[in-house]
């Protein structure tokens, strides 16, 4: 952080905010000359990747799009339907996704999933994140019953706060190291379009000021975005006020 004033040359600071649902990442840099010369679009192009530089960052933003309506499912297989390998589990997921589409009578834009089977008893299972508004637990249990049992954990605001934001869920989703060449998680192709572009503004201070009622989220050094040669002065992660 720097003192609450403009930097020595009298120019303002650049504030960039990336929002996804109620979740916001904010950074402040002193590179106003870049904004003045190239405009907000160029700043978005430069700072956008800083908010999503890792697979964990990308997943965190997509999970936040669910707001407080997301439900985390563990989809297990009974002995008669346990796939022999991961490819078999992928085929089951595709078949289940078709059931979801038929039930909804349209595309399913809001879903994230991960196939696991390397920890515990090494039994294959699937984790999925769906919206309660689209598929309540009773519906998911009904549609999944062909293969086994579905266990649900609602991600209310209280749950999000107890897990230090959506990052805690993103870490859980990616706890298993994927095979070489395999992405650690999957989601709807349409989900990314719901992430708005970063908002670019200016401010007189190098301080990150949270909106009234916002809840700051903890962060570690590795969670900070990297802007080579830009001078990152302030950074924050928080939840907007509201239900």
C-alpha cells in the first residue's frame, strides 16, 4: 500500500475490478500512462490475465457466478454401475448431462464437474456444482439414481464465508493432480460468457477501498496477481454486501 495521495508526478492510480457474482477481485497500479496512451480496453487485456493466471483462479471466478445458489454434489456409483476407468466415468457424466438437459428442456449453462478416484478407497466418483434454481437436490437424486447415490451440500453465503470464499471450493475441486494433458476440471462452454470484463477506473489513492458492507476475504501471497513491470500497489478480494 502507499499513502492516500496521488503519486509524485500528480497522476491518479488505475483501479481494475473483476467481478463474478458477489465476488470481486480488485487491484490498483500506478501505470496511468498506459491507460492514458492505450485506453481501458488495453488495460483490461493486460490485467484480465492477472486475475485468471492459474487454473485455480479461473475456477474460482466460475464458481462465484453461482452466487449463493450453488449446490456441491458428490455423485457415487453402486457396485453394478461402477465404471472400469476414468473414460467410462466420462461417458456416464455425458449421459447424466443429457438427462439434465432433457429435464430442463434446454441448455445447461451453469455446471462445473470433476471426476476423481485417486484418494481414499480410489473408487471413481464425480463432483458437480449445479444451481438449486435449475436442479434442486431431489431432481438430481432422481436423475442420478440409475448409477448410484447423490449427496448434496448447499453453498449458502454462510458456507461461502466459512470456506474463505469460493477459493476453498476451487481448491477442493482441484485437490487431485490430473493426468498429464488432462484438465483438472470441466464446465459448461457457455459459463465463461457470464464473467463480465474487468472494470477500469481511476482513483487518487493507491489504497483499495471496499464498498460499505463488503466482506474482505483472506488471501495468501500466491493469490496475488502478477503484473510484471507495472507496480502493483493494492490488491483485495471480497464479497459484495447483500444476501
